[in-house]
């Protein structure tokens, strides 16, 4: 039997990566014995809530029997998913009853052993340790790192408590690893962080262009919406790998990694040369086009071919598709955002949409697809880099407004924005930050350059981790662990990629003494001695009402939403939703896109063309490290660091369980690497062991490793986009060789 046969058992996985779910699998999804359901829900029946994994925001119907949440199914009526869910959604209840759920607070004693303690003692340790660090080293010596996976009300409570109540200045989120580039690009180009689309646009376009997005794996239900497009659209996928999405494309543009900016400028240049631009739209609604046109002149077909590997014929073809399309939509995800020149690349996409007038109409737009279930909530309400409601910490009028609405003294609102994530990490290294509170993220697996990062975390005087599980790589390093309730065990709202606010609900009790993040924040406020500041913040719905007021007059104004019941009745509500819109028939539409009137959120209402010279790759391949390492999502069944999806036997069957590296057969042959061989992958920062998977879907000279394995980020590079400060996870240089007996296990 050839070695290749050991991969036969992977094959179903390989093809199931698309997220297509068989009936067999649905039946395996046994009934769950979860905790008691709160009395306000009918004992038998169903209740709808938004999925707690990705930013698609599918609506799931949770089935209740005998006061137990027994199963769930996708909501057939919902405008987002229309009865569909991916494997993670179907299995969303399973991680709640995992045996390693945190059931009590844990405190590491002097011997270094985690011991269960009461909440009272845990809160006392939290308050006394952090206060003493702040007294010794100043208020900014304690920081927090949060998440895009808790409710908006919880994020807002955390951000307000930390910054207004506890005097913390620096707090950022894992959304920095994910969405910061899109946020910065939109703010600079449109005047506000505003993804303009609605999912209906997937079905209305006649040309769709996906840049650095593996939609089929990372957003399987959005992908279903593309497949439901009745116009037989051209689908152009720009990705160095022939992903599942690229395989289904009418045109796969397999460019060199991180050459997108050159490619997009080349397309812009060709559009201008051919006169294939919408001058009327440009003149009426944008600024700086002429300077942009001049900038892209040097991006000739020859230059593009040399830098990107895309030949003039293909360049011409895609440019022609854009020109001939009546409704062209541009979509991008992490292949763009996670790059050292990501902001300008995202803006190069925005520029193409603006110059061809593909904006504000059905089936058009420059559309960033976000990642986590509530990354969009964190963009508006986490109070980290923006002041609550998309306001600016640096703007005194904004500080006054927020202070008045919240009845928080204005002096308690910091007049500086938080340091970005990587500077918080540097702050720890430089002994400026001594205490860290990590909520709902697992950076000891997911942050770049792990070997150094873990050492840095080890320098902290006090690390608090608040998570569903005390078993995550990060929680294991903590001095104090808070057991958090999960999605399904609490109420609140999420905002999905198309700006739709949806509900999450409590359908099970948290295990043991675990508390909702919201309750933990309220208890900390009391323990810290600033509880008075948050008297009005006494329930998620009460916080939602406060957040509504904060958005008044902002582009994200949601003052027209009456209450949670209104969100429920309407199948979610997209922002903005002003009082005027609420009273108007157009406000009732389930598919609302931005910029229909051509007015943007800049001072003069015009969108701005941003552009810049191409930057050199921070770590190009060398003789010693000849391969470019790409990382990303492996399958529809795996979620990030696998703390949740790893708990489902069904999901585990749908993806490889040990680390593998995808490599082109040609490269393997040259190096004498046979299929399924054990190899060592080495970068300047670390070396790891993996099984090789030979596949022509990866170009010669590149390799790909999914992010779901805890060693992947030992290889990745600490390099950041200068505007968004987002890490460049998707390119560093590595070597791959056969593992020897003496290599690391
Ligand atoms: N199943 C599953 N779904 C998820 C998640 C998950 O963990 N599992 N996570 C969610 C989150 S938080 C996010 S942010 C999204 C991410 O969603 P995506 O961004 O779609 O997923 P990735 O696999 O990270 O990256 C997308 C593609 O970028 C390509 N790429 C790498 N370098 C370049 C480049 O230089 N140029 C171009 N054009 N492409 C490049 C990679 O080959 C990869 O196919 O997924 C969300 N959905
Ligand atoms: N190499 C590489 N690395 C990457 C990426 C990549 O493409 N390549 N992508 C990056 C991106 S886009 C992202 S978004 C990050 C994701 O990285 P992480 O945020 O580290 O990933 P998760 O596994 O989602 O971690 C979420 C944690 O929150 C916990 N949790 C879940 N629900 C709750 C809750 O309600 N309350 C609390 N308190 N805890 C909860 C989970 O148990 C888990 O430990 O990874 C980044 N890392
Ligand atoms: S596509 Fe995303 S939101 Fe929908 S079921 Fe899957 S993980 Fe949940
Ligand atoms: Mo993400």
C-alpha cells in the first residue's frame, strides 16, 4: 500500500470542507442534556437566536423540551440563512456541555497550582492585585485584551468599566488580528467604518470579485447565497491558492502572495487607459481621482506580470469583466486585511468600485466580510480604539456627548485612544504593562510569533483570563481564571457582516458557578468600588437602551429600534435605523445598503481615493528559507483555536486532527519528500513538525498551514500594517525538509 493511502481517510474531510452537511450527520447530532431554561421561555417549543461562531449571523431555532434545550435547526424563514447552517452551527450546543467547562474561579497559589476559590475571593484578588499594580506603576500599567465573540452589551460594559471606572487606558481586541485594516480603510475612504452591503448583493451581482477570501470554507452560508445568484455571474477569485472557492470560480487569479496592491493598481490603470470609468460618478461623489489616475500610470501590464505573476491576457480579461458587468461587487477578507500593506490594498479595492460607479446599487459595493459573530459589534461598542458608538476619544465634543448620556464625569473618559494590540504586547516587554486581563480570546495560540509572545506573557505580574474553559493555552498561563458562561447561556445582541443586529438568548444555565461575562463585569464594578457609575447598566436590555442613545446622530444611529422584541419580530435590523426610518416604509426593508444617494460620511460627503507606493515585502523568500508560508482557515468544521469546535466528535470527524502542511508535488519531488511524510517547517522564529499533504492547489514556492493547530504561530512574523496595526499573518518565509529522528517530537 502506498503512503498516500493513509490520506484516504482524509478524503471525505477534504470534500466536506465546503460545509455541505449530510443527513447522516444531522441524525448523529444527538439530543443534549443542558441545564434548566429560564422560566420566561415556553417549556416546549422553539426560540430563535443568532449563531455564535462566524459573522454571517445565521438564525438558529433552539428546540426546547421539558425545560431543556435539546437540539437546534436553522431557521427557514430568516433573511440571512433561509433554513441553512454550516456544521459549526448545527453543532453549536455541543461545546456548552464539554467536560472541561470552567465551573469555578481558579487562583494559582504560591506553589504554582490552580486552586478553586469562591467568587468573593476571586474578585478580591482581581481588585487588590490590579489596584496595587496601578498604584505602583500608574493606571496604564494594567491593560485588557478582548474579543469579537461576546455580546455588544458585554463589550460596552467591559470597555466602560475598564476605561471610565478602573482608569485603564489601553485595551484592544482580537479584532485587531482580523478587521482593523477594513476599519481603517473605510474610515479614511468613507469617513466612517461602514461596510455598505446587504447579503442580497451576493445574489444581485453579475460579476463578483473575491480578494483573499475563501468564502466557501470561512463563510459557507454566504457562499450559498452566491450559489443562489440567478444571473450566472462571473466569479473572479484572487488568491494564491486554488481554494474550494477558487475551484468554483469562472476565473481564478493565482497571484503571488501580497502582490494584490500592484495587481489592483494595474487593473485601475487599464480601466483608465481604456476609458472604462464612470466619470459622472467620480465627479459627483469622490475626491482625488486625478491624482490616483496619475499614481497608477506606472502600473503597466509588464510591471504587473513581473510583480504578481498574472499575465496580460488574464489582466485584460478581468478588467473587461469589471467594465462589462452591470452590477459588479468586490469582496475581501483576510488575504487582504492580514498584510503589511493591507489598508492601501483594501482601499485599492474601494477605488475600483468608486471609479466604475459600482456603489450604492443592488449587486455592487466594496465589501469587507468580517470574521467573528460580533466583530461588527466590537467595531462600534467595545470602547477600545473608538469611544462608544463610533466616537473619537480625541474629540472633546464626543467626550462631552458620551459623558452626558452615560452620566459619567467627563474627566473619567480618556482623551487618548488605546494602544493597538501589538504595542500593548510591547508594553509588557518594556515593563510598562504589568497586569493583563484577557477576555474571550486565546492569544497563546492565535497571536503571531508564539515563542516570543509566551515569554512576554510570562513577564506579567498578574494575568487574569476569562473564558469558557480553563484548559485553553492562555488560561493555563493565568494567575486567576474566571469561568464564563457561553453563547446559549446569556442574553444580548450581535451585529453581523451586513450590519444586522440579531439576538442571542439564554437557553441553558451556565455550569457550576460560571457567570455571564456581563455579570462578571457588574461584580467587578462593585468590587472595584465604581458600581455607582453603572447603576443604570443593570441588564443587557438596559445597556442596549443606553447604547442606542449613544448612537444618536451617528452614521450607525439605531435610535429607531424600540427593544429586543422589535429585533426579534423583524428577523434582525441593519444599522442605521433612525427613528425616522422606523416610522417609514423603507425602514421595513430586510435588505438595506448604504450610499444609495452617493453621499459618504466625510465632511463634504465625498469618498476619497487613497493610494501609496508599493512597500517591499518584510520577509521575502531566501535561499535558507525559500518558501512563502500562507496560513488561514482549514475547513468549515474548525473554529480558530478549536476550544469549542474541538469538543464536538462530529466536527472532529470533518477535519484532520493533527497538523499538516500543504505543499506542491513539484517542490516535494525536488526535495525527496514523499506523500504524508513527516517534515520540519522552520522560519527564523521557530520550527515545528507537521505531516505533508501534497496538492496542486498550492503553487510551487508556497506552503499552507491552517491556524487551528497550536504550533502554527511559532512560525509567523511580527510585522504590521502601519495604519491599521494588523499583523501580517499570511506571509513569512520558511524552509521545509524531511524530519529526522533527532528532530523535535
Ligand atoms: N470554518 C471557519 N470559518 C471561519 C473562521 C474559522 O476559524 N473557521 N473564522 C472566522 C474569522 S474570525 C475570519 S477573520 C474569517 C476569515 O475568512 P477568510 O479570510 O476567507 O479565511 P482565511 O483562510 O484566513 O484567508 C482567506 C484566503 O486568503 C488567502 N491569501 C493569503 N495570502 C494572500 C494574498 O497575499 N493575497 C490574496 N489575494 N489572498 C491571500 C489564503 O490563501 C486564504 O485562502 O473566517 C471566519 N469564518
Ligand atoms: N496564523 C494565523 N493566525 C491567526 C489567523 C490566521 O489567519 N493565521 N487569524 C487571526 C484571526 S482573523 C482571528 S479572529 C484570531 C482568533 O483568535 P482567538 O480569538 O484566540 O480564537 P478563538 O479560538 O476564537 O478564541 C476565543 C476564546 O474565547 C472563548 N469564548 C468563547 N465564547 C466565550 C464567551 O462568551 N465568553 C468568554 N469569556 N469566552 C468565550 C473560547 O473558549 C476561546 O478560548 O486568530 C488570528 N490568528
Ligand atoms: S455560517 Fe457562520 S453563522 Fe452560519 S451556521 Fe455556520 S458558523 Fe454559524
Ligand atoms: Mo478573524
